[in-house]
């Protein structure tokens, strides 16, 4: 999911940087003192998740976890994902510094979107909480693939063909992230509901 | 749940293309009159069936090919070369890797020591991130979070004073 250096045009890189700056500024303003530890924990999880590769038959996938980060943090996902991507770029040479803005948009914008789409379902019942978590994990990757396709489309690549290639390559990740996010949110709701913003606790 | 698991397995098996990894590593060296190229996404993850483009001076295309199932490709050293060669590997949408072979390297036949050195360089590129780097990254994230928190607290105290 990390776009390499030298792939995108200058305009796309600049647009990505501007959206990232705006998103990060809003995100930083929205973070509460008490939320800062949660942001750090989730940014660390995102930072490490990309290192976990799972081989399923001929497919080798790595986790992204932008769904769970977005569901729990909302706009604060922007600074969390930006920090994690910056450190991945500096310490592991993933992606590249010039593509940092675009890579942040590709992963953080879907994270924010799934927060607003699926958080209202969290806490209604255990089953709905799992469905909301699964959908957040699944669709965050779908939206990320579409944004990646758009970024490449603006740099002279066929949108439909590129999107089909990216989505088919990420199908296993969508399912795995959906399951992980579903279980993660259901578990957190039981043991640490304070991390979930504005929810109705199950059983109340 | 019993019905869901086989469905998930089916979806995963249907997706036969390799999911896009994030670190494209290209490595190339000259040996016995041929240029050998190896592409991977890190250790044990060869970049299979990826397009290889070789360009010379002013980005003129010199050669092109596709990596095999081991992520390897080799071709005869082009004649009359007068510049560095840039080897570009396209490993799927948004994933590009480069390697440059200098003009000097192209002209000289490498010694066994040189090849050994190159292989060591290749292994270090493909090595997974160390635990120390991962720990440093997490420590930096928490450091930044606590610094941001401290700045926010100071600002709020300033407003209240």
C-alpha cells in the first residue's frame, strides 16, 4: 500500500501533502489530553502491523490496521498514521519521504471515513459491534485501494485496470483486517470501553 | 460461523495475485559478461513476474524483460555502453524500485571478493528490520505523543493564567 518514490507526479504529491497538513492540523486540535496515550498506542500498532507478513498459499499479505485506528481515533488518525508512516519511511525505508503526504492520505482518509460510517453501530449489541468492526477493517482497505488507484490515475495510469489490480491483490488483506478489527473492537468494548469514543456500552 | 470460514478460505484462494508489499528491493551486478538482476520485497519474498526496464544515458531504453518465479532476471551486457545503467523494476501499481550500475562496474570483470561483497550488500538490503529499530520507532511515537501532550497542557495553562 506504500507508494514508492518516483512514481507519482509533482501535482499529486503536492495535493497529498496539502490534504495531509490540513487533516493533521484538524486531528491534532481534536486530540484530548487523555486520548494522547491511545493515539500513541494505535500509532505504534499501525507502525508495527506492516511488518507482520502472513503467507496464505501463493499470497503474501501484510497488515495495515488503518480501520481499527480510524474507528477508535477519528480525525486523530491523521497525525497517528502520519507519524507511523514517517518512522516506517526513515527506519525501514518503506514508501518514501516525497510520497509521505499521498501515502498518509491513502491510509488516513479511509480511516476517518470508516469512523463516521461505522462507529454509530458500535455498542448497540455484540453482533452489531463485530459487524461494525469487520466493516471498518474491510472498507478502510477498499477505500485505500480506490484512493491509491486515483493517485495513480492522476499520474497517467488507467483507473479501472489499476483499481482492479490493486483490489484483487488486497482481497485477502480486506478479509483479514475485517476479522481482526471485528474481534479487536468487540474485545475492547468488553475490557476497555473507555477507548471507544461516544458509545453505548453493551448490556446497558 | 461454520459457513463463513469456508467462504473466507475460498475468497483468499481466489485472490491469486500477490498482495502489494511496501519495500521494493532491486539488486543488480555484473558477472561473466551478464547483468544479473534480483528483485524482492524483503527476505524470502521474491518479486515474481515484474517488468524490468534498463535505461542508459538520457533515459534511453537499452533492454527490458520480466523476472522469473524467483524474482531473477539476467541478460547479456549490452555493447558500446558509455554511461551508467539504471535498472527499474515495476512491482505492481505504485511499487517501483531502482538500481544503478556505474560505468566503471560495467567495464570491469569482478573478482570473487567483489561478488562476495555484493552478495553481502544484497543480504543487508533484504534483511528484515531489527528489533532495535522497531523499539526505537515505538519509543519515538510515545516520545512525540508525550511532547505534544506537554505542549497542549502548557498552552492551556497559559490561557487559564
